[in-house]
C-alpha cells in the first residue's frame, strides 16, 4: 500500500538521491495566499516563481509541491526556504514513520495519508511531508493528482470556518485532521464488508471467504501502522513548546487527537473481529467436516452388514442353506433391505441422522 524507498547502506546523511526514472511524477506547484478578507490561488511554473521567504504582510501562504520526479527542484525548494537537509532526505526516502521534528525556526511533520483511488477504488497510501514556518506551510506529496485536501481548499476558498481567521499552524492542523478523519469512511466500509463476510461464512464457508478475510486483515495492519504513530504525532504537537503552534490551534489539536484515538479503537475492534471470523471459519469448516464424516459413517454402518451377507452367499458352497431355492435371490435381497431399514431406524432413534 505504502511506497517505501530507502537510501543505500553507507550513504552519507542528508544526501538527496534521485529516484528511478518513471517512478516519480514531475512536481506540480500551487500557492494559496489568504487572509481574513482576501484569497488568491497561483500556479507557478518553477520554484523560482514561488513567494519570497520571510514575508510579513499578515497573509498565510500554503505552498504545495506535489511530485518527487525532480530532485533538483526539491533541492532548490530547500535552499530557497532554508529547509533542513535531513528533513529533505526523509521526504525522498518515503515510508517514514509519522513524526514531528523541530529544526531551528521550522517544524517538520510527516504523516501517512490513506485514501481510495478514484479509478479502481483500491486503497492507496502516501506520505505527506509538511514544513511549518511563520506564516507559511509547505506540503510535499508523491502523487500530484490525488489527496484528501479538497475540503480544506474549499473552506479556505469560501472563507468557511476558522481557516482564514487563524494562522499557518491551524492550516497544518486542518490537513492532519483531514488525513485522520479520512480513516472513518474507510473503516466503515471495512466494517460493512466484515459483517457481510460473517453472514457468508455462516451460510457456506469457502476458500474465497478466507481470502477476503486475509485481505481485510492486511488492510487493517496497514491502517494500524499509519494511524498509531499519527496519534503520537498529534500528541507531540499538543505538548510542543514551539512558538509556531499557538494556543488556539492546540485546542483544535485536542479534537484531532480524540479522532485519532477513535480511529485507532475502530482498527483494534475490527482486528479482533477478523480474529473471531477466522475462528468462526475454522469452526464452520470443522463442523461441516464432522457432518460429512457422520453421513459417511452412517452409510458405512449400513453397508457393512449388507456386505457381510453378500460375501457369505457369494461363496457358493454346495451345502449353503437356501442356495437351491428359486426365490433365494429375492429372499436375500429382502433380508438385506430389512437390515438396512432397521439400521436406519436405529440411527434415527439415537439422533445420529
């Protein structure tokens, strides 16, 4: 689900290594500038056209750098805004654990974003990196086409909520909250799927059921791996002493922490449910096997005495009783039928059928 990229062993720290050709998309830039009364969107063509660092005009600026296909552009972005080289290395080497690290006058935040691909509806995991500076938020993503931030952009565009009343720290919170809250619809879909799978297992357990169950378990493992550290990330931001995060924003971060805990509880509940469904599947298969073995045992019990009778009269000795009787064949079949019916009655009385 998540793309993981590591540096070669022995590589010097803070080294920006290029990715494989065709693996990363060319970066797409977008700048959103807003205040209480103004809003503007820009689409620069290069890093050189981005706003100058250190502007103090009362506006909040959100710079989106989406796509890691050009390492030189990323290096230029870091040089322009003084981004720490170790943080830039973590951006290139995706698959980082969600975290928050302070570098001088900037705060580096890594989060794991999960969403459904709009084309084939599969779950996609992507690393989102943020740099929080005074009045400025820089976000860096791998995929320039998909994310979960459209509601945030719309709120900033129309001026709804607090987003244009507070600073860049609130914008960072809003993005983290969108990432965390996007786990609710995904988990709701998983919960409905597990309920349907439970009914299917009770009706007729098959290999398809166990394959679906393992897919759900794998998805929940990925969700847990992403959401658990994000809860710790929000908790660290809550207790961060940096001046980059104001008291007003920390109130909202408490709500985001509560959402992360709720999502984590759902993940753990569904993991327990998958374990229960696995036991249910094994029990259902075992019960079905026992029923088959019971039927086969009853059939064997019926045919054993019949086989004995047929075997005895199949020896054809001259002195065997009734061997020369014209109706001996039918008499033998009648006796065998009576024995079979008697056994069926006995098994039914014992509750074995």
